[in-house]
């Protein structure tokens, strides 16, 4: 009896501690990107708030939809680009985030969304091998150069999804930036983009599905040029791989953090989003991955040396075509089907 009473007393003491424990689960895409998020935001947030953050990877739309449909959501915050965000919004997968939940009046107006909190600005651009194209000779600068296999011979790698690729193809084909989405909205314009990509297929060694793949392909010499994310290329450069980037043309995107509908730890997720988007905290990501902040106030916390590696400086945005997530929400399914069909030809 005495042992039972002691056990009951211990259980009673421990119960409030267990009940008060706070946690959440964060899901992103692994690699250097998720490691940067961990260092910049997850670890310091957990330390300051006392909220334990578990991590997972691979939050694609299909997985999130399966969780929401079966009411078995285990993720509290997921990350994605504009295309993934808008597909999820269309399918009703994300919680609406109101201004009283997360303050975003300091965020760049073009980056705001009712169903997500912007986290960073990253760009798709050309990465190339400095062994194949050293500084003593001609180096690729534009998307036209990416397609110019006579002037810049060698294998390429492209994403296995159409976002940014069809835009780059039209820019390479001479379409002005202001007319790219107007052109893509026509059957003839989409065909023009796909035909441009189709013509390059014999020189595409890898159709990548993971952001690390183009960096690995460049580093190993399997390809001489890649269309990929600037942060991944910068990580390769920092690891002493023979890689450089062409900044003359780029397709910037906004990264977003979303709360899946039915997230089990919504209050903790909201606290994390508030922490991440504060200017001084938002600036911290660029210490670990070369992505730019989503608020102008963050630049006060970023030194000139770090800014030189970021895609969203005013100078670099002058010749940049932002990914139109509204357009992709309306046309993504059709374009993706056409792109996948073209890949199988």
C-alpha cells in the first residue's frame, strides 16, 4: 500500500509537467535549407519559448492533402514555394492566418498572403562549372546562354517540374520579361516554351527533383550548367566546389511557411511564425543560406559582405522576373501535364 501511495504521489507531481509541455512539428525539404532554418529559427525559438520542435521532411501537396482528408495531420508548420502554396490554398489545405495571429505589416507587400507567412526570397538562376568555363574565357550570363550549346558546350540539368523552366525558356527565346506570362497564357506561347525545352533535351543529363542534385552534378562534372536555386549553389561554392552563378537573369520566388488545416499544435505554430518574421530574426537566415529577407527592415541586420551573396538586392532585382504564383495557381495543372508529357517523349 505504501508503495502504491508513493507511486500515486509521484504521478501526481509529474502530471502537470507533462500537461504543460509544449511542442510542434515542422516539415521542410531537408539539406542545407532545412539546416539553415534549424540554426536561424528553430533552435533559438525553442530555447526562448520552451516549445520543443520536432522536424520532418517532404511536405509535398499530396502528403498534406492525405493528412487533411483523413484528419490525421501531424505537421504544424510546412514550407513551400508559391506554387505549392497556391495549390494547397485551392485544395483548402491551409489555415487562414489573420493579422491578429501574425503581424505582417512590415513585410514586402508583394510577398504577403492570407494563408502563409513569407520566410525568404530565393532565386532560380544558372549555376555553371568554373572548370568548364573559367574566368579567362567566355562564361554564361543569360538564359539564352544556357540554351546555346554551340557557344557553351556540355550537358545541362533542369528541374523535372515546369515552374521557372518555361519562363526561362521563353526569356531564352527572346520574349521580353513583361510579356512572359501573357505569352504562356496562349496555346502557341506554351508550345513555344515547350519546344524550346524539347530542343535542349539531348543535352539534359539529369532532370532533377531535389535541390541538391544540380549542385552534385556540377561538382562531379556530370554537367557544365544547371538551372537551380541560388542558395544551393552558394552552399556548393562555400564547400569549395568549382561552381559560379550567373546573376544577370534570375527568377525570384518567395518562400512561405504554412499551417496545415487541422494542425494539432496551432498555437505553437503561430508563435513560431511570429518569431520567424520579426525583422531581426528574419535577417538571420542569410547567415546560413544565401536567401534574402522578406522585410526591408531586416537589411539593417545584414552586412555588405553577406548581402553580396543574396538574390534580392535592388540591383539584382532590376533584371529579374518574379514567379507569378497566381498564374501558376490557375494554369499549373495544365502546364505540368504538358511538361511531363514532353519529358516522356
